[in-house]
C-alpha cells in the first residue's frame, strides 16, 4: 500500500499538506492532514478502485446535510483522492472494547448506532430497495456527541439486515471476543433497530452467523472460535 507522504512529496498541488497521522484502512491510503492549517482527511484510492472512489463521493455529496457523515470538500480525479473534513472523536470500536467505559454508556452507544443505520437506510431507500453501508465494522464509526459513519466505498444495494448482522459480528468478534456483555449489546442494538423499523429485518441470527464465518478469510488464526460462535448463534440465536 502507498504512503501518503509519496502523494504529498511528488505532487505540487499537495505542497501545503502536512501529515498529522496515518489512519487505518484495509484497501486504500487514508491520513489526517492539515491543509493551510485546516484539519482534513485525504483518502488516496489505488488505481483499480476508482469506481469505489466515485461511489463514496456520490454518497457523501448526497448525504452531507441529512446523515452524520464526513463533509466532502474536493475530488481529485487525476490522483484518485478525496478531501474530507476530519471528525475529532473517538473510534466506536475502542469505546465498546474499553473495560473502563461503563456498560450504561455502551448501551447508549448501541442505541445511537441503531438510529444511525435506521436514518441511513431510510435516506437512501428508493423504489428499487435499500442502499447499505456494506462494511459495517465498528471501526467505521466515530463518536463525538453523536455517531458518525465513515468509509462508504463498499456501499451497495442490499438488505438492511446485512448491515445490522455485520455490525453485530463486529461487536462480538473484537477483543474481548464473545463475552456476555457483547451478546447483550448486540441484542440491544438489534431490538432498537426493530423498534424503529418493525418488520424490516428477519432471521437476523442466520445473517450474524454468516458474517462471522466471512471473517475467517481475514483472520484464519481465529477460525476455531469464529466457527464455534457462528454455530452457536445459528442454533440458539444471540
């Protein structure tokens, strides 16, 4: 994967960019930078993922005033770069897995996360169905005084249950994995989404079980525990 410093050092248009911090990304290069002392995020897409860049750009432009997502400032087509605002908050994954964070606060965050998905699914619903986030891992959500969703390059048409199940799989399988508390948080998350959108999702346990199995390709060393809990959820539910 490229380093953002390569972009900054070799292109004149980025001469005013100062790297502050590299951010985690599975596919592309993402960094928190300052441009003329203003905080920004640069997302540099690899050439083969230009369609992903276009996808994310369109979603952020459309949702900017209605959904809690980053504000898009510019698209650099020549270099495959998106400029976005930097959201100064805490990653949701870190809070949910923090032993010092209270259970009550984690429960509140699950309610807020379900509301974010409900609003997102409603906003992008049309006659053809729903648009889903597509990569609903906890690391793609930031908490300030509210929940913000980021990273929409894998957004696509689909069923809302795919997002909800994927988020549950992320909650359960991040360290500490599969604790009683994590199962309780998943139930709160799912139940609140169902209260907001009765009847929209069904057979959630099957989808959560499948989402856990999908993680094996990225975490082969955890195959045994992922298969164990996938089977448990498939048979007994969360």
